[in-house]
C-alpha cells in the first residue's frame, strides 16, 4: 500500500477522531466548575488602573 494513501486514510479516520476528542477535552476543561474563580483576576487585567495594582480581595474593589 502506498504511504500517502495509508496516511490519508489515517488522517481521515483516527486523527479526526483524536483531534475532536482533544477539542472537546479543552472545552470541558475551560468551562469546568470552579474555573471562573481561577480566571477572575486574569479577566480583569484590561480594566486595571496603571497607577495602582489590582485589589487582592473582592470586597476591596470599589
């Protein structure tokens, strides 16, 4: 069997399945419960003031 044909069949079947499973895993990992607390500080970076650091506690934000 020609190597191009073999690789093409592999890419059309198993590689597609593996990449889809990887994509679903990344989406599940990004939206897992508890991740919003982990990324809350990172999400606020564009809104920080340049002259002072962001507050460490939620009740300090005003």
